[in-house]
C-alpha cells in the first residue's frame, strides 16, 4: 500500500486501487483494510458474503444481516463493497433464481460503496452445461469423468453473449475456449437493448441512479419487512430519498413504507421497475400501502429536496434554452 500511495503522490491522476481476495471470517478480512497497528492495506478486500451467506431459501433478514455484518467491520474512512457473483461460483440467476435477476441487481446496486458485477449478470446469463469432453477447468479435469461436474467452474465461465450471431458475437473465430450457452439467441445485449423492457435496461437505470448525490454521498440502511421483502433506503439531507424494495417471496406482499425514512410524503414515485413489474417509471403509489408482486422489485423516490429541486430547475431551463436556440 505504501508503494501505491507513494506513486499516487508523485504522479497524481486517478487513485490506484488494491483489491484483495480471501474467503475468510470477518475478523480476518477486517485486517486486510488495516492492521491492528493502523498500517493501511487493501482499498477493497472483496466482500463475498452475498455469495456465501445467502441462497434461494434466504429471508430478507438474511440479506440484512449480510449488510450489517460487513458495515460493522468497516474501518472509518474506508469504502464497503458487495460481490454477488464471480467466476468460481454458479451464476446469480442459477444460484438464486432467474425470476429474481432484476431484484438482485437492484439490491446490489442500491448499496453504498463499490458494487462488483461478474460479466453476464447484467443480462441475466445462466450456467451452461459443459460436457466432459469440453471441460477445461483444472479442478474438474483432475477430478475425472465421474466427478468432474461436481468440481467444474466452467458452467459460469462461458463466453459473454453480445448478440444472436455465431459465437454470440464474442469472436469471429470458429471455436471458443468454452461452448457458447444455448440460450444466447434470446439472452444477449443486442436483444435486450432493442426490447422495451429488459434486465440490461434495469441495470443501466440503476447505474444512472448511482450518479446521483444521494447514492454517492447518502446513508444506507437495509430493513427486512417480514420474511420476504427487503428494503434498501438511501437518504441525503436536502436531496431525494430512494427506497429499493425487493420481494423475494412467492406471494403478493403489501407493506407500509412510512417508517422507512424521515418525513416521507404520502406518495412515492417509481424510479426503476423490474421487468416483471406491472408498474411504470413515473407512476406513484401510496406510501402506506405498497404492493409487490412475487419476485417484483422497484426503486421508489420521495419528493426531491430543495437543493436537488434547484439543480433540476437549472437543468430544465438550460435544456429549454437549447431547444429554443
């Protein structure tokens, strides 16, 4: 870390970041941020607890615990991070449910700090069957034909799916290191950009939200509303309040959002909605009676604060002047 910081001090430019990887207990991972004597370490020890601590049966409280546990070890001045998928574990859609793709991405991108997305999760790619003959993962090859499937990480490592052309647009060659997934004609970037609603467009909308002052500088709070509904609340004084709600259950849920943040108005407005939602961006819902379909997720926004309202007014005036000129 001293080397990186010295280089930064001498040459300037963007911050050089050290990322470290360890599947370990929280008390050990905490020391990767800084030693007991205060010597700085990694900027970002990967937080894999959204991989290791939750599964398809997890409740909203399980997700809240993951958030609170990590925030409890975060040293002052350090940045949290959240990893939901990687190249060593089954893909998010396979591991936690295809019906939850948007909900999980929305939760991941609503949390403060750095959110890590494994390639393909933004379009909802799933694990691919890999035969013994096509297997290349050393751990699987060493296990032998009878046991390779138990050890193989190849199913989550197949080529990224860009379009519906040969090899999913990943290469113009005749062969890839691993076979392209058989669903690539439907699940690809080109198709999702063209669709009216898609997982990729939900993901892009969430990335836009992360540019707002509230997401960059605001507080974060994770709340379980019963067993199935998870709320992630982002607040910043004088700016808009955002509430991400995700129903991980198989039943319709009706919840009240009144106690989730300070001085919420009687109505909240939809900012981002999952593909399976019957709601539309810009629509509203009563704060005290929020209805979520099974596996539905959305981001609700409270009335904007005075500072944000001034910024919005300035931007609107500038845009109008540009249109009139």
